[in-house]
C-alpha cells in the first residue's frame, strides 16, 4: 500500500466528516504502535498539500510499567524527519493500574487515564484537536465489544467534542482498513508494547471472533462497516416506535 493510496482513503474520511479545518492545531496521540505511527506519518504528509492550513504536534504518554520501560527514541527520530514537534508525557499510569489497583480488567481504566493525560498536555500546548489512530476495523471491533459485553449498540464517532476540556477528538483513518495499516507500517519505526495485558484483552478476543466468522463469510467486515456507516441500513426498535406513532 503506497502513501498516495493511504492518503486517498484518509482524505475521503477527512472530507466526509469535516475533521480538519483552517487554523487547527492538532496533537497526534502516538503510542508507538502501528496505528498511531501510521497516522502520524500520513497526517505529516497530508499537511504538505492539504487545502486546510493546520499545525501538527505529536504526543506520547509514557505509562511507566514496572517491569519494562518503553523506548520512544524511534518515534523521536521519526518526528525529526517529519519536522513535527514531539512531546513525551511521563506518568505512573502503568503502576497505578497493575501494581496499586491490580485491575483484573485493566484496559478501561488505563484507556481513561491515558486519554486524560494526552488531552491535558494537548490543551496545554494550545491544541484544539487530538487525532487518534483508530481505523475502520477498530470501529467494528468496538461495536462488537459494546454488543457482547455491555448489551449496547454503540461505537465511536469519526469526530467528537469534549466539552469539559474544549477539545475535539478526530479519527482521520476511519475509512482505512487494518490490513492496509499493517502493510504500510512495515516501513515505519514501531515501538513494541510493554503492556502486561497485550494480546490478552477482550478486544483481542473480539478480533479473533470476527476472524473466525470471516472463514465462512469472507466479506463480514465489509458488511459490518456498511451497516455502521449507512443510515438507510439502520432498522431497530426505536425506528419502529416512531413509525407506530404515525400509523
């Protein structure tokens, strides 16, 4: 997958959902994984020719796990190559989640605290938007997680406003498939996750579940993406109740 093709997909999402406007200052949350590093690279490339004039910085949240420390040097070097200002926010989130709280389901608390640290630093640096590296498959996985574990039909939006901190979250890779991110990121510096729960999460279970379904229904993810992004495919009980009132 070439940079041009990746940018073409990303541009569709940015345009459709109006994710970037003139004058924006965007902080890219960079964990060091394939998704966030790909997003950083693509947004830096997009900035060169985009019709919108915007500024870009990158932020990594150091979770500070007890056993293994994360080396963000490859991300720092990439940011230098891309001429993107880079910041590392040091925290004790890893120790709080695993050593103090000893969470059996650590992802929810870790995610909340990590996003809080990212958003606070982005705000302190004068940003009005934070870009996250979620792609089309993440949206599908989140919907399945909500359905199976919470009894809700819900997923994240391409753009959402956080009124308490006056920041807008954007997900520019919303129309890019994970398989393309995997292929593209092979040319980029990836930082290995030091999280003790890596590959042992509910999200990983859901990904494997959908992959299993895909053996019988090869286009299952395409169908799920279509169901989520096309309003005319929506046909649930609240819609029936509205129709009943008019009969």
